[in-house]
């Protein structure tokens, strides 16, 4: 086969946005995708009555400028997400169920302490450069510290730590005891150093036409340039460029390769010709895996009880819920609860999880019209969900994170601060710009 200008490995948002920009700049580009569909961690399906259901990435924030720019370029539209829905949050806790926007167990004194610690977090976050957290004078110490240990060192009560933990579970983030403080500071610095994770900043918008439509439209434009069902087995950097080999043995050569694989699948590809430091850095990166559970009803009946569908669950398998669309509830199984999820026999899982929804939203929640369960952690082409920075990991992965070693270009949400669709589009389009300007 004649050489291409660029081989892009992976047709998720990162690979597609890089390939589309390269194509539009006149490059001869081929995209090699393991699955039979584009989109990677964004995927959508339709219910029998025609409603779109997102099985992967859904919502974005105002500061997600790369993603917003792409949505605009594609002629799609952003609208408000679940954060705009009136009503109150639901707290399904070890000690009972309650509805309200304040964390139910925080006393006035806890709340004052919480707010003070959050201000300190914001001030500290503002000292971290999201593009170069390693340059922080205290990088090693901040990375070694878990968020939980830092909270306690600042005077957080057990009630405050519990609130942070419950919020993390709803997001399917890892426990505060297993997250690097520097990782969290970097993430929130990227969001403007407003404080702890804030739904309004990170999750207030969604694509009206469906989040996965962003990927589908790019794939449509790239057309025959995408080769589906073509898992890559090896990438070899040679003196003349790159050679990319499929599991079938078929080879593609090009001047450059843009690798957009998630951290786990990337470890499964044999890569030669890269520096040992870069390979070690790429192979070190960790993910917090998750499973997504979506239930579809005829209406948002929870609103009748002033519940807005945003739920925080403590002792259950689900970490919490949010409203994907009218009558559609999304939920994630956080990494710390995947053990009980797997321990529940597969034929009983749907019943067990809808029973949890019933505990939060009443008996109608136990009888959805349709249910979708997608275990991304066990999917060989994802093996995760979002980047996880455990204590010490950010400095171990190091300053090579998110950088390139031409002709090997590395993009994808895992190469940004913490994952997210913004990270995929931002790194994909930035690499394409550099390649075009070469
Ligand atoms: C359940 C869930 C909910 C999420 N919610 C949100 C959200 O609300 N907001 C948000 O911003 N982000 C969210 N995310 C994260 C977001 O979806 C991802 O960060 C983003 O879509 C990743 O894009 P990517 O292109 O970097 O990687 P991917 O989408 O993972 O793309 C990588 C591609 O590489 C392919 N591939 C893997 N191995 C090979 C191989 N050997 N050869 C060829 N191809 C291969 C894969 O099939 C895939 O298509 C969520 C993710 C999940 C799983």
C-alpha cells in the first residue's frame, strides 16, 4: 500500500478531530479503528420510541473551549444540561433518604469549615499551571499527598470528608483517599481555580443533537479514510517515518502517526523506536474504570416530588444519578463499587440497580421502559473511563505527559489534565495544527 502522510490510530473524538483537520488541510490521512463504529467513549443509541440515549460522554462546561469550537464548526448546538433543572438533589445515604440542595449531615460549623477549606483549595489550585504542574515548587509533596489527607490537615471534619467522598462517587471518580492532591489542583486550575469540582463549571452544557453526533458527523466527513474493525497491533518508528501494523498483519506506512488510544489499550500495542522514557510515561498512566447505567421512563416523574434527578448514593452500587434528558436517568458505578457490581450475578444486576433507583425516586423508578448497561472498564478498547491520578502518579508519569516525540504524536483525553471530551478535542486539534504547520 502506498504511504500516507499521517496514520491516525483510534477514531474517538481525539483521533477524529485530528484527522478531520488534517484532511481539511489537504493531508492524505487514514484512521485505523478497532471497533466497527466511530466515537470511542462517546456512543449513542435510540429507544424504540426514537429517543436518543448516550451510553458514554454526555456533558461539557463553559470553559471547554476546544469542544465548544468543534461543535460550532460542525453546525451543532449546545443547550443547558441537567444543572439547569429546577428542584432539589436526592441523598440516598447509609442513614436514610433526604431531598435538599445542602449536604444533609453538614452542621453550620462543618459548612463554614468546608467553605474555608474550599477557598484554600482554590488559592492553592491557582498556583498550579495545568500545562506544567511539575513546575510547581512543591510538586512532589503535593502529588504525594492524597486529597483526603490534605483535607484533614486543613481541619476537615469526618463529615466534610464524607461529603467529598459522596460527591466523588456520584462522579465515578476515585476516593479522596486515592487521589493525588496535585492531580485535583491541576484539574480545578484548568477550570479557573473556582474551588472543588463544580457541576456548573464542568457539566452545564450538552449537545442538543446528541453528544455522540459530534463524532458521527466527523466520521461521515472523513468517510472512506476511516478503516473500521482494524485493531492496531504494532507501531514502529523507522528512519523514514512510521509503520503501523494491524492484528491481521496488514501494514500502513506514513510520515507521522497520531496515536489517540486510551491508556490501557495503548499498553497493548507494541511500540518500537520511541525513547524508553516516553514509553515508560505512557505505560504508567492509570484510569478509573466505570460502568454506566441508563434507565428510560415515559416522563421525569421525580419532578413531582421536587427531585431534580441529581442523586448522591452512598451504600449502593450506583454512585448517583443525573438527568440525561426528559425521562432519562444516567448513573455511573464508581471504581470503588465495581467489586459489588461484578459480584452481583449478571442476570440480577438490572434488578439490583433499578431497585436502588426505586429507593431514591420511588416505585416508578423500578419499572423503566428501557435499560442500558455499558461496562466501559471491561471493554478491551477502552479499559477505563477517565484518567486517575493516584498519589505520586502525576510526578511518576511526569512532564512528558501530553507531549509529542515526532513522528509519534500522542493525543486523547488522557493526555489532557484529567480526561473529558474537552481533553480529546483539545489535544487532537492541537496536534493537527502542529503537524499542518510542520
Ligand atoms: C461512561 C462515560 C461517561 C463519560 N461522561 C463524560 C461527560 O459527561 N463529559 C465529558 O467531557 N467526558 C465524559 N467522559 C469521557 C469522554 O467520553 C472521553 O474522555 C472522550 O470521549 C475520550 O475521547 P478519546 O478520543 O481521547 O478516546 P476514545 O474515545 O477512547 O477513543 C479511542 C479510540 O481508539 C480505539 N482503539 C482502542 N484500541 C485500539 C487499537 N489497538 N487499534 C485501533 N483502535 C483502537 C477505540 O475503539 C476508540 O474508538 C465519559 C466517559 C465514559 C466512559
